[in-house]
C-alpha cells in the first residue's frame, strides 16, 4: 500500500527537540515501512526519514510565520490534486483544510486529532460531498467534547517502547517527578504540595511557558520553593535525560487542572516502569489502569495517600501493560485496520 503522511510545516520530522505530532508522524512512518508499505510524507522541508520519500509543505521555524502557514494550504492542495491517484491512504496529522481537494475522492483518508477539535470545521466538511474519510481522536474524552457527526474512532497516541529503559526497581527514597510545561493548568504547584506533604524529593522538569501570566506563575508559585535539595528544577530534558529521570523516580505526578486530551508523558513514565498518580481529568482514566499502572485520584489529599502506597505497583507489570495498549506497533495496526 502507498501511504501519504501529512503534517503542518514548522518542525522537522523527526524533531530535533520538542515536537508532539511530529514524533508521532516519524514513528508511524517507520512502522508503516516496517510493515512493508511504501511511505511518503508531506512535511517540513529538510525532514529525512530512512526508506521514506519526503515532499515539502513549508519551511522550518516554530512557531511558523503566518505566511508560511497560509501557503501550506495551497501547497498541499496542488500536491494532492496532482498525486491523488498515486496513494491508497492519506493519514493527516495536520490541518483538515489540506484534505478539501480529495474529500470526495475514492482515496481513503484518516484525519487524526491530538488537540482540541473545532466542531465548526468538522460540521462544514460533513456537509460537503465526501467519502472514505475517518476521523480519529487521541482519547474518547477528547471526542466527547465536540458536537458534530461523522465517522469517529478513538485511537490512542503511541510511543516506541524500545526507546525507553525499564527500571524494574528503585530505592524507597527515590524522588517523585513532574515533567511537563511549567504552566498553571499542568499543576506543578500541586506537585510541590504533594512532595512537601509526603516528605519526598521532587524533580521538576520542563520548559517555562513564555506567556507573561505563566512567567508570573513560575516566579510566584514555583521558583520560591526550588531549593536544590527537596525541590529540584532541571529545565527542559532531552530524550536521554527524560528516560533517566523518569525511570529513577518512584512515581510521576500528573496533577493537571484541565482536561488533557491525552498526556503522552504518562505513557513515557510507564515505559520506564514508573507508575503515574494523576488527578481524574481529561483522558486520565483511559490512560491509567487503576492499581496496575498507577492511581487515579480526585484531589490532592488522595494523591498524597497514593504516594504512600506507590510501592504496591509492580513496575515490570506496569511497563508490560502499558506496552500492550500504547506501543507504536499496536497503534499503527489500529490505524491501518480503519
């Protein structure tokens, strides 16, 4: 089968640093090739993936310039109109608008969402002549928040478990960890409260949001508690550092204050054998298997209690169970089955 993967311009595939969907596109491209398919990508100029054919949709630079984002639409249209009969499947991780020229063409189309979904756009597409299009969301919770029709399926996000090291045992005094953007809805301040209440060391990692209100949040609610002894801030981590710190922690705290569409870091922790303690919002109850890969809690008091019994989780079983649900090999087959 000939497959075309599409992604918005701005970040290279594979990404040098941050790149959520770009990492997914890279993993699925490699997996589709491994399964014997011919894979093309319509992605940022300069992207390189072994055994794949790359076509350019725009320049590197994040966030992309407005003109580059706008030009990506006619670029995609021209490419698809010219090559639409050459592919069996278009798997689109970018803008829905890219698919307009082939909306009613026989080619099979998967439109994948990993962020908030605009119901208006979906409704518009559903009113137009269309066929062979399937919409996917990275969690059932995400899909439940839209008001529209269409052929919808939940397909979870994936990671390559082979890129992570299982830490089957950690010391009883191993630290807790928070990994994510340092902004209020992600709940780093809640993680500090839990660490102090349990007498645990806390590793904070992630980039500080550039938004003025989030800079103020960091200055007032996070920075005063960073002492380098109990509360340690490491800044952004690369893949190797992420693997090391997640694996050597006794638990990942996921004390979010918003409806997270998926929460990839939860699965990354599980891949290292590290269980997750998370507030019950968004997709949390779809990602965590209660008592096996972590604990789902309703408030900080329950999170504090969960820290005290976190050693009841079998770290090897945690990894294996998560692998059976979220490994790229599992998720790629789910997409192709659509």
